[in-house]
């Protein structure tokens, strides 16, 4: 009798361990709803796509995708994926916050990851970035590379998030050269501002006519026109979100990296390991969420002195010695 009970306990224990192991490696059904502007915008959306692709190649798990043509499709796409049992679902961009909050309440057992905004629900993971810190570093590089002392910034949609890029950039410029001047333009006030390369090129050319010789494009697909205009005029461009140095080698001073690829990849990996957690993640230089790009395509433009100064500033920001003001804390470039 005791031997039979012992055997039964052993069988149950083994079954329990097998169930735990199966739960830890249970297949998931991940999905991504991209922002407007196209999956292959060579910037923000494409960074998320790269993270999803990395996960897919490592695990052989398919990732469902939807590319909306306008913002009215966000809610429908999120709900459709949730109804199909896709989990987790990544919503790319601040503009999806309202739709995601509504759908996440309807499907409390589905996990949602929102990139670039915050929704306070237990089944939502909100990932935001300290864009001002990465922009500070590329601002320093712009100031050190500029021969005219006039530097340009062309943003996409005029919203506080884009002003965060601009103000961090300006702080970095002034840190490296207090006498430098920043000329700023925004592409528009509607979501169409993210996908208008022609307008971006036009704004950049206007800045070049005023003496600008380095321009930072923080404008999604619109940035492709800005960076092309810089190459055509023999000026220097600074890319954003993804590493865009390869677009115009020799004319790209650097790119401000925003690791949305990691945000996507980590969300899927955590879900696969049954370790996904809701809440807010804030990723800056310290967390390797933002940085600047140095590679074979721009290494000839970055002198050892420039690199040393930026590396020192990066360390000072991480340690808290330098505090880069966040525009979104008070809707102002000044603290």
C-alpha cells in the first residue's frame, strides 16, 4: 500500500513538473499593430518590426501584423487580434493609447504592450523612452560638427513627444557650443506629418538656405525626405529611432537610437517565458533604451575628440551629474 502511494506521488510529481515546463514554454500568439506611416519606414515602425523578426527567427513563432492606413483602424485591429486570441499584442505609437485602453478593458486576460504612451491597466505594459537624453548626445555631435554654428531640427507632428526630442537636442547643442543657433520646423499638426517626405525636404532646404549645415530629422517617414535633401545639398543629416546611417554614408553624422526593437522583442520573450508584467517601463541611457550610432558609415565624421566628449557626457547623464530637462514634465524647454 505504501509502495503504491509512493509510486502515485512520484507519478503526480512528474506530471506536475511536466505541466510547469510546458507552461513555461507554452506557444504564444504574438501580434503587432503598427503606427501609420508604413512598416518599412526605416525608422520607428521598422525598429519594432526588427524586434518582432528577431523573435520570430529565434523561436519559429509567427507574429501577426497589421499596418493601418489611418488612425481610425487602430481600435478595430486591436479588437480583432484580441478576439482571435493573439497574445501579447503590441500597439506601436502614442496615438493608439485611447483605442488600446478601450480594448484592453474588454479583454482583461489578453496582454497588451503600448510603445510611447501610458495606459494604467493591469494587463497593459507601457514602454516610454527618455528621448531627450539620446537627443542631447546627438546635439553635442551636431554642434561639434557644424562649421556655420547653425543647426536644424525638423520634427514630424507638433506634439509634446516631438518637442522632447527637440529640447534635448538643443540642450546638447548649447552644452557643446553655447553660441550655436538652432532653427526648428515642424511638418504639421496631424498624423499625416509622419508620412510626407516631400514636405520634409522642403523644410530642410529652407533651413539650409538660412545657413544650417547639420539637420536632425525626428519625423518618421517624413525624415527620409529631410535626409535626402541633406545629401543633395552636401549637408549632414542625423537620423532617428533606427540606425539610419546606411541611408547616405558620408552625409549621415549619426542617428539617435531609440530601442523600440528591444521593447518588442522583450515583450514577446517575457510572454513566452510566462514572465510578462504590466506597468510602466521608462528607458533612458542608463537602461540602454536610447543611444547614438557609430559604425562604418559615419566613423570618418566622428573625431576621437568628439567621441570622447560625448562618451563623457553620456556617463555624466547616467550618473545623474548632468540632468537633461524633459519637455513633457512642464511643456517647456526650460526647467
